[in-house]
C-alpha cells in the first residue's frame, strides 16, 4: 500500500505557510469531517458527487493522496449512478480519512 501523504508537497506547504501550517491541517480536518457527514447522508447522486469531489480536491491540495484517490472512486460511482459499489467506496473514504487525519496531525506537530 502506498504512503497516505505526499511528503514532498507537505514539506513545501510547511515551508511556505510556516506557523499557519498547523491551522491549515486543523481546518482541513474540520472541513473533512463535515464533508464525510455530507457524503454519508447524501441520497442524491449529484449531492454525493459534489461532496466527494470537494473532499477529493481538498485532500489532493494537502497531499492526502490515498484519501483523494478513494474520493475519486466514490465521485465516479455517483457520476455514473452506480449504487452497488457505494457502501465499500464510502467505507474506504472513511478509513482513508482517519489515516490521513492522524498522519497530518503527526506531521503538523513534528
């Protein structure tokens, strides 16, 4: 399994943002938790697609590459109207969010 975070991107972000990096991480986590709730509760394909897309973009911007990939799968399922694979895709997004959240917090505090 690949690493959950893009270390090169995170190093660059930390250098550019300085002391605000930890705030960026906590903002991402808070927004991500809200997006996860939206994804889990979405009953309309377009709402699920939008929420998965937003979380995918935020994850990619912060270097959470496995989470971004998992969100991309869920977004594709919503776009196509495919319902059969959604529970497994949602479970993967939730699991990858937990991994990314914990890894980002460790990285921000190091």
